[in-house]
C-alpha cells in the first residue's frame, strides 16, 4: 500500500550525511527505548550526496514495513531526483529468495535467513540492516464487540481451531462483563512466506509453546501448516481484507495496514500479565532491554515489562556485502542511510516506531560493509 497517497509528504531538501567506515563487531548489547524526535545524526565518515545518486534500485520482500518504505521512497525522490527505488513487497520469503537468486538489489525481511540457506546466496555474504519496529495487531470483526482482550493461550486455541465460537469460555474468561455472540470464528492468516507469520508464531511459541508449558503445537516460521478451514490472504493487506469483509473473522495484521483498513484490534496479555494495546509506545517499551546480536539480528516479541506489547516485531533490509557495480553499491548505501536518518522522522506518521538510537547507529555502521 502506498501511503504517500493518503498522507502528506514532507519535502526533504538536498543534504549531506555521513557513514561510518567501520562495521560494528561487539558482544550482544542492550537496546534502549527510542525517544520521539531524537536526533538522526550519523558518525563521521564517507559523505553521501543524495543529489549525486543516479540509477535504479529494485527490491522485494516483507509487506510488514512496506508502508514505511513507500513513504520514505516518496520523500527521497525530492532529495535524490536521479535515483529510482522500487519496493515490490511479496512477503519476506519472496524477498529472501529473490536476493538469493540475485533477482533484486536488496530485500526486506522480518525474519532471519535460516543457517542452511546462507550458503545458497549467489551474491555471497549479506548484511542485516534493521529499519523500524511496529506491532502486529490481532484484528477482528465482531458485531457488537468494540473492545476485546485476548491472552496467548486463547490466541493459540483460536488459531489452531481448538475453539470455534466467539462465546467460548476461554474468550469469555479473558473478557469479564463482555457479552460475546455465538458467531463462528473465521481465522485469517497469510498464504505467502511471511515474516509477520514468523514473528506472530514465534510469540506464540515463546508464550505458550511446549517449552513454556503451553498448548501451541504449530511451531514457528515464515510458513506454518495451518489447520484446514482457515482462510489465506496474500500479504498483510490480504489478511486485512478477509477480516474487513467477514463477520467473526480474526487475523494478525501490521498496525499500518490495520489502521488503513479501519480494523478493530484486541489488547493482548503480555509477559507481565497486563493486557496491552498495539501502540508505538508499547512497541518501543518492548524494545527496551532487547538483546542485539553482533550481526544486528534480534527479536522484540514476548518482551519483559508491564508496558510492553507482546507481539512487537522488527524488520530488516538485507543486501549483499560485495557489489559488482560501485554505482549500485553507492545507491544502496545512500538509500539505507536515508531510511536510518530522515526516514526515522517519517516512521511514526505511518505507524512505525523508530529504532532505539544505539541500534540505529549500529545499523548505519553495518551499511558501510556494502561495497564493490
């Protein structure tokens, strides 16, 4: 969904930013909660002149951050009129596959590349560049019910089709005093290889999987063997459409698409036992204390803290470290630098939380690994 058509586009003038010349290589660190309006400076290093960028970048991947990328690309067009960037979506699985086969210049992914797949990338070693954070909503369409609370155990039962009516005692126990209809539950989920699916199922595995003494049996991953009877949608927007058009439907959808489709979403019980709505503030709270690995991979779901939303999610752009074309390398570095500087200011306007500043600085440093 191109959010530039439904939001005002800020005019960004030509500017010079800097990149650090060395990559980050320390032990796992703790991220801090991002502060709204925080500075978007970069370490001293090689200057990026956006007016000098020329050419075209083609990419695909995660639909979870697509609204943010679309907005950033629309704004970057003013700062870098000679650069065209296309982001085609298609899901995290498609993005990873396309980069593996060198079909695209970079890919968006909400999940980490499996260890056994790393050697399959024809472009060789790649880098992870985190870009934004956002909540995955539990959106629903239930006549007469405008507020709903759901615990991880209840969500596991719903998405495994172990309960099939909205009046089920499990849902009622989460919602004392709420009159629930006997409407049939319609589960909407992704049809494509999806980082949103991966993060949603990782949350359920962590919260109520076998190791947590719970009942979630479908494991986790970008694709899951969902029970027969669930309805599949293509991308976050496809799941949102099923929920919008179906009384009794429930699905997992990124906040941006949920709000764009005017969906109603539930408060979800977090690790501290609090029911929390999917807000940017609750997502930032989940990021507080998150452990960041040396390669900048991490997971913000099922976080500690009373204020943390339990299905917060992260997303990355991945790109080959070795680029055959120096101009292409410069364009990729320029685009990614924009996302992590001026782009961070745009993030809240399209329902994403900016990165904690220490993580953002490490991400900028990782961009310097992309060269010819």
